[in-house]
C-alpha cells in the first residue's frame, strides 16, 4: 500500500486527520511524506498538527488513536527486535485505537506479520484488543499459512 493510498483509506475510514505524527528512519521517506502532505516540492513546512521524526520519541506516555507501520518490520534484523518494535507500537495506541501493520506481499512479509499477530494475540489475553486481518483465527483455512 503506497502512502498516498494509505492517506486516502484513512480519510475514508476515520474522517479528516487533524494531527499526524510520522516516524521513519529514512530521511527520503520523511521528505516523501512532506511532499505528499503538501502536494508541492517548494513548501518545506508541514501543516499545523503534522510532524515527522527519524525515530519514536522516548516518552511512551503519549498515545495515538491510529498507529501505522508500513514496510519496516523486515528492515529489523531479528524476530526479537521486530517483536519489541511491535510491542512499542502497541504501547502507543490509545484504548479503542488501531494499530495497522503492512509488509511486502511475499512469504517473508507474511511470516513477519504472523509473528506480530502472535505477539498481539498473546497481549490481548491480558488486555482488550481485536485482530481484524490478515486472517481469521481459523488459520487452517489460510493457504499461505501452510506454505511457511
């Protein structure tokens, strides 16, 4: 899912966004974020309520209604590092908020999302939460699951 498509889907599902906090370790992706928001190369300022950083802020007490991570899990070198990252993202979600994880549509991307799903399933035993995708709880009906 491209970021442009992502913004359109978010707007359709949640309405107009009044505040957005974007984190990406790539300066180029942050520049692309700014260009998509401003629709102009010459305007380097983001609208009020929009900001971006190269890493998550240290203060975990700040929570968000919507937290997304696109195509970043496979950039992390190990499963424990990926799971720690997903835990950090989940810790930033407000109660009744959403965490959206997307990865490349490959076997390794699918496996990475399953790792995150397993962690979130475990966390939801102690807290409230619900997984909408990528698949239902009945994993036997998912052909991709049996290929791994």
